[in-house]
């Protein structure tokens, strides 16, 4: 069995190298793809490629379809180059394993599931979002507003009262968190196509990945619809895979994160204060980390992972 690790990255090159290093040291034969936004920082592409890592040029962004497009481009690269793999694990450059890579891969080799992906019906009582947020995200057509993108955060804070317009009428939405302006959609997706939501961070079998690719080729209208919604990456994969009814999906993406103090949909930066909660989790990976703020947490995780491997 072979696992492919897809890492989308944009900051902290040393942290990206560290993530790649722990994967490749544990599984030298693993396929690692880095989809990197070079407008944010550089990477040593030659060294990475010499170590068997494929580097693709990706784009960064929040709220629009850009991250998803980079994900789909990486899938296309896998298919076009006939890469052999059984599972695709999606990570960001700020993720890190909290279990030994060998144990994660053994788990995948033995599971009866086709994918590990958080999902819920967006317009239902089980949704993680209230009906107003769900409607604003997925029933409006959005565009990035460049003038908002260039504003410093303190100015956006001053503009927060402008959002009252979202509650006074049903036709227009202003999203300062993602620098987007939306207009109510005139038409929706395919009839009986249920909207699902969940985290973009997933572990999917090859048959799920190839189905996603084929679906996008066969249904460009769905891709086009999602190119206009807000936060497409928190619905696109779930909506396609769950609606298919073809896969045995585990509603657990095996990721640890802390949204308890979240602002604008960003999880907390994990530090040594989170160590006990992290290692007690049954997740495979945690996010997100920032070695510029706390690198010791990764040192502690390396020791814990090494101890588990040694004890086993």
C-alpha cells in the first residue's frame, strides 16, 4: 500500500521542510506533492525534487475557489502521470502528524472505509452553521473585492458595522473576513443535489479521488457554481462524494484543531499548552502550528511519536 501526501503551503519554509522530512524519514517511498504559493515565500525546489518530492505552483487565498483549484490540479497531475497510490492525505504546511506515520498508514491499510471526511447537511439541524450563514455562503454568487483585500485589519474592524446590510435585505452579502461581495443566486445546483459541508482536510482513497476528478470533467456546471460561492472548500468535496452514494465514508477526518477561540474561521495556533489534549486525541494530524511562535511543540511531538514507535 502506498500513501500520497498533498501539502498546500504558503509560509514558513523551514516548517514545510520539517513536515516533509518526518514523512520521508518514516516512509521514504511515500509520494509527497507540495502545491506552493510562491508569491508568499520561496522554497528550495531543486533540493526537494532531488529527494523525490514533486513541487507544483499553487495559489493561495481564502474564501474563493483558489485552494480547491490547486487541489484539483494536483489530482490531475497524479492521474496524468499515472502515479501509483492508494490513499491521498491532504495537509497544509502548518499541519503535523501526532501519530507515527507507520501507524497512520497501517490504519489505512486495514480500514474498510473509503474516506475519512467530516460532513453534515448544510441546511439541516445538524449543520455547524446557522441557516443565515449557510444561506449566505452557498446561495449567493461572490466576487473578490481587491480594494478590500488591500485594507489593513484595523480598517476592516472599523468597517464591521457595514455588515448590518446583510441583515436588512436578502439580495446582497458583504463578507469582510474573505474580502468578498455576493449577490443572491438566480439558479441553484442540480435538483435533489444536497449541499453538504465540512472541513477541507481529508484522507481519501484513490477511488474517491478519481471519482472527484471524473465528476468535475462530467459536471462542469457544478464546478462553475462552486467557483462563485463563499468558502467553497468547506463544501465541494463533501457535496460530491456524499451525494454519489458510492462510498463508505467515515464522518471523522482524523484531524485535531481548536476552534474554541476562533475568529473568522481560523483555528488557534497550537502551542505546548495544547500538548496533552493533542496526544490524547485519536486524530492522525493536528493543525495549525507556527514555529515562529512555538517550535517546541513540534519537538515534543517528535519525541512522543518516536517513543510510540520504539515502544511498539
